[in-house]
C-alpha cells in the first residue's frame, strides 16, 4: 500500500509546498514594495496620510531612549544624553559611552506621534515586552504590565499582550517605561501597532482562534497516535503522540499567549513551560525519528543530544529564567546540527530505496525552513515573524499520513 500511495502523496506535498512558498514570497513582495512609514529621530509623522488609511501601522523606527531613567510626562527632566534606538529590537546591543548595556536594567522610551486632523478613537497593541512596563499617552497612564522597577528586588515580570484605546490629538506623546532583570533580552522586542480599535481587536481574536485551532489539531493528532500505540505497541506512534502533546501546550504559552485569556499564570512558570516544551519536544522528536528510521542511526550522536537537552531541561526546572534563557542559543545550534544529522539519515534511507523517507522528507524540509526562519527572527537577524507552527502543521499532517499508511 505504501508503494502505491507514497508517490502520489509526495506529489501532493510538493504542490502544497510550492503553493505555500509562492504565497509567502508574494506576501513578502507586497511588503517590500509597500512604503512603510518609520519614526525618524523620535517623531512618527502620519499627517499626510488619509485617516481612513490608518488601519494598522507598526510604530517602527527611531525612538528616544533614556537608559537607567524612569521619566514621567509631568517631570520630564532627563539626566543623561538622548539616544535614538531602532524598534522593534531588544536593548542589549545599545551602546552607552561606548559600552553595550546588556539585558538587565531599566529605561524610558519616548515617541512623538503626529496624526492628521479628524482622527477618531485609536488603539495601540503591545505584544511581549521584556519584562515589565508602564505606558503613558499624552500625560495619562494607560496600562501597567508586571511591575517595572529600578531594582531586581522590586521588579515583577509579566507577559500579557494587550490593546489600549485612546482619543488622539494632533501631536501625541507616547512614553514607555520598561525594566528587565529576568530575561536574556530586554526592552521593546515586539512591534507596537497603532490602528483602528476594531481591526486590532479582530486581529488579536483571529490570532487566538488560530492558536486554539492549532492546539486542538495537535491534541487530536496526539490522541490518535496514542491509540495507534496501544493497538500496535510500536514505539514511533507513542513518541509522535508525546511530540504532539508538548506542542499543544507550547501553542498556549507563546505568541498571543492564549492561556492568559483563561487566567494570569505566574511569569516564572510561564517561561519555564515555554522553554521546557521546546526542549522536551526536541527530545521526543529525535526518539520518533530514530524509531522511524533505525537502520542508519548513530547512537553516540543521539546519546550526546539526549544528554545535552536533558541537562538543559533540568537547568530550566531548577534555575532562574535570567540564567536558563541564556541557553537558548546553545539549543538553536544543537537544532542546526541535528538537522544535518537527520538529513544524512534520510539520504541514506532514500538511497537504499525506502519510500517512507521520501514522504517524510517533503514535510520535514518545509518544517526545517520555518525553524531556521524562527531562529533568525528570535535572534533579531530578520523581521519575517514566527512561522514555526505553520511549518509544523504541514509536517505533522505528512507524518500522520505516513504512520496511517504504515499501520
């Protein structure tokens, strides 16, 4: 049966990947051709724009930045020199007096937003800020997430993607106080999005519904392959099932963080779950891959990976986030090396005439491309956004079909 359906399935996946690839490329082309306004030296000027065109605009560009100062609208008396920093990005690489400031500390950002006349109620969406912040617009405090402070003892980190609404003026002052003593990256890492309140709310709701849909799909795939394991007692389905369950949890604690719609989890617990699901899903994926293609596996390489990722997982459990978040780069390097190892095994299997390797490869290659994209995005080399779960969805669909054909 596999010999009959594998070529057809591979052809289907090839066409799917081509279509998805063309859609992504066309979207990137649209983005590259459209002129996105940018803040210049702390001023974001939209006065020449038609008010009806202001649907959603990222407030990217040069913001004023005041390191180790919490400045408020009523008492705006900076002690240090004004510095401009490009957002979105962490503040780690900003240089003050010739030295990079690193991750820990506190600062104030300021932007002057110029709008055309007759603009009605506006919204401002903030995603993840590392790791506590307070925002003022035109002298009024609108939102506090966590507890920004000048010392680690007084700071309370929190992730809570939010949308605030305000009645704008012709000239608007946006001030954001941020502190970070708990994460490897500090500051306004994600874009701030200005726009129509309804559009922003709808966009967030759609993102949450998409995340819930993906979580539901991963969970059902996990249950299905758990049943396959119970029936057949083969190792591959149980590892695939665990992989799906870890991903179900991960969807709920990343991106728009849908879990916060139910309750507000402790930040330390949230970040530990985020990292643990990432590390443990890597372990069970390698176990699944080895169970699928055991013939050419190199046990010493796999054992080194199990030991390394297992050690990092234990560190996540016992250490503070300010330490274990530094290990992410190590895991990213390990993932790149594992990609090379798995491609080597697939090549050997394909060369030996294993049609399962062909089916596996077509879903896997797209998955790997999205992983590389997310690594570069998280490390602030590119600005494409997260694509991991969409690549993963295609990969899991291909592997579910493969396991179904096998059993």
